[in-house]
C-alpha cells in the first residue's frame, strides 16, 4: 500500500505478530511494532543498481569514489583471472607430480636447479663468513677482557700487599 502524501511505501505490522510472518522474536523474527508504521525513504544520492550483487558504497569525494570503483573493478578482474588460470595450473601440477613419481631426481634436471643451487651455496658461504667474523669478534673481546681483568687483579694484589705490610709494622 502506498502512502499518498510522501509517495513512499508504508510497512505495516500487526502488534500481535512478530515482524516475520508471526515468528516470535526469540527465533529470529522482529519485535512487534510499537506504534505507527514506518515509512521508507529513498536516499537522494544513492545509486540505483541493477538489483543484483552487493550494495554500492557511495563517497562524498569524487576521487575517493573513483578509487573505490577502480579497486572493486580490479578485484573483479583478478577473481576472473584466477578462475581462468586454476584449471591450467591444476593440469601443470598434475603433470609435475607425475614426473616426480616416475623420476625422483627430476627436480635436479630442470634448468632452474643450477641457479637455485648457486644461490643457496652463496648464501651458505655468506652465512659461514658472518658467523666466523662474529666468532672472531667474541674471541677478541674475551681476550681483551681477560687481559684487563688480569691487570686489574695484579694491581689489586700489589695494592693489598703494600697496605697489609703497613698494618703489621
């Protein structure tokens, strides 16, 4: 039923029933209406969609709106691309697994294996060099601390010997 004054639709609910075909509020229905029926209004700046999909976000600033629409468009294209690639990638994975099942050393025969081995060997050499430098620094530091502590102990020993000599005189 249409409201003649406002031009909007009027929703009427009976106070005896819940808002969803008589279901009580406990089971997911709405609470009974408490007074006048609500009048729905159409927002002035809301976009009219095709009636399918999600509600569109409307920004006040044009650049923000354009960025949001571009992001949604990119997301849609990415999803379509992923759907198109999935069967091809599944086929490649199946072929690769079949090769590996037939030849356990097949992964070493691919052209990329040599480059990966070189990279890993270089990384191992760099890690060992770094560990050796840290080890040398720790040894140098421990040696210096030992020498300093030895000199300090010797000074304390000579000072205590000279003071103890004066005590017994």
